[in-house]
C-alpha cells in the first residue's frame, strides 16, 4: 500500500510540475522507479509542516491554557 501511495504521489507531482515548464510528461516516458523517486518531493512540505509547526501549536496552546487556568477561580474560603 505504501508503494502504491508513493507511486500515486510521484505521478501527480510529475503531472503538475512538468506542464508548468511546457513539457508533456508522457513524452518523457518516466519509469515506475522515476515515479517513486519523485514522490518524496511531493510529500516533503506537508510532512515538514506537520512535524515542525504541529508541536509549536501544541506548545502555544498548552502555554495559553496554563496562563488562563489561574484567572477567574478563587477558593471558596476567600469569598
């Protein structure tokens, strides 16, 4: 299944990339190995975004939650 997904992503990436340069991808006659080799380029940015920005968002949300936890709550005896 993973190889099929890599092939699909490589195929989609090549069909989007080469026409922007004015080249028809079918004329280049890429092999299956070439499709698999192109797939890391297609999935690098989304994975990088999840692995780098995801923990940053979680840290900021945790910091905001800890800051807001102390406000608005007083012990019953202090009222």
